[in-house]
């Protein structure tokens, strides 16, 4: 069975104020040694995986900021993917990029190397909010990055946005959506800000130096993006994701549909052969372990049948079409009511879940309360 591949590039020009991902300030020599280690990891998995598992249906290079690497380093990573894995026909290949870290030459090189989907971290449309987030780009640079991507040949662009920012009004958010639509992206991801513990932005909000967005405004912003984008031809296919017809992110769909994936790079996670495992987050340990000829796996978890059923449900509920009930029965040999009957009854009575066309899915009321719904299916 073909799998999806995720590659974590753990470097940024500067860490954003809201980010708690594993990343390091870019250093040319550290990046070179990372690339050498990454190719060793690919070679080891080439030996460990079956021929079927070496077939890739999607590739996603994320971070960090992959495009803070020199053009040659990123192309070498893609060449390694071709050397050690087989790219299936029509493979979706995504690279995350930040405006301000791309130019026409680099984008043309990525496109020529097989990248056919670019995900730009725009995040906000006002200079004030971009500065608040600690982003290194301006909105004008984001507009220019889209223009350059089109010139380089990209016909599949995603733009990432964050809402419910401190000091952001509903009018600000609506204006941002209007400006984003002018850029005509094929895909838009819109996430509410998560104040992760230990980040500078979370500390600033906790201290009272920056006001937190209230829940009512956050909910209004979420409803606004749904109404605004669906009225303009975008499919709201996942809680936070919108796509023109034919442009859903196939890589992320593999996660939500509980399909096998392999993660490479520091802190990358994998789900393969009924097991979940993850790499060390230490860049030095990652390199040292691979230099010794071993995989840099820091932990493993065997997936029990109850856990797989639980995760299958709440991951599928992220999708607007929801969980295919017949596929659940075919996979696990049980109707979902036999396993989660009490939870489903409770959530249906609360108006948060419904059954439609053979799928269990969130109701419009349940969408903004999705995390509460998911908790009902999480094993104690």
C-alpha cells in the first residue's frame, strides 16, 4: 500500500512569537549536516520498508521554514526522495514556504524538481498583526510571493491564515479575507490562534500586556470565513480548510482518513504497520544517531484495536463529510453503535452530531465545538 511522506525541516530565519514547533535558527553548516543526516534516514528506510511501502502518494516538506534552506539543499532533498522512494503517478508534492524567503529562481527550481503544490504562510494581512506574530515578512511580500509562484508555474497554491489574533476585529478579518481572495488561491487554511504555553505571545497575553480575543469574536470570525469562502465557490471540506473543487490537500486527507504515513527529520511522527513512532527532537541527537547507522526513533506505541477505532472516528469527524459508517464496519467488523453507541446518542441529542448519507458528521452547531466532541471518543 502506498504511503504519505512528511519531511520536517527544523530551521527558521527567526522563531515566530506564537510557535512551539521544533525549529532552530538557520545556520548554513547545521543545515548542510541536517541534509546529510536526512538522506541517511531515507537510505535506512529504503532498506526497512517493503517495495509497496516505498511507493509515495503524497509528499509534504514542512517546518520550520523549508525555503530558508538554500535552493540546492532543498533540491537535494527532493532528489533523495526520488532515489530512495518511488513517486506514484500523480503524486502530490507540497513545500511550505514563507513570503520573504522565496524568489523566482528558487521557485522555478522547486517546480522543476517535482513540487506541484506550494503552501505559503501568509497568516495575516496587516503589518501590525504580522509584527505582533513575529513574522519576518510583510503583506506586500506575500502578494509578491504569490505572483512569483504563478510565474514559476505553480497552479496549486495554499495560503495559511490565522484569526482571533489579539486586537483583531471582525472587520479586520473580513478585510483580510477580501484581500486574500484577490490573490485567487486554490486552497485556504484558516486557523484560530492557539496560545501555546511557553511561547512569547502566550506569556504576553497572560501578563495582560496584550489583550486576548474573546470567544464571541472568535466564533464570529470562524462563521465569517465559512460563509465568505463557501459563497465564493470554496468547499469547506475540513474544520479549518477550504478548497476550490479538485484542490483538496491530499496529504492532510491521508491523516484524517487514518492512512499510513512516514515522518522524516527531527521530531517527525509516523504511523505505519499498526504502530506509531516519533523521532528525537534534538538536532544533534538526530544527526549522531543516523551517523551510527541507526534510525533516530525516540519512542514507539503499538496501536490497540480500541485505540485505532477511537482515532479513526475523531480524525474523520474533522472532515465535513464525516465518518463513512460502512467503511468503519468493513475495517473493524463492528457497527459504530456497538462501540460508541452511548457517545453518539449523547452528542446527537445535544445537536452536535448527525447521520447523513451514511456518514456520521458534525452539525453546524458542532463545528466550533469540535474538540469537545472529539473528547467523547478519546480513550481514558
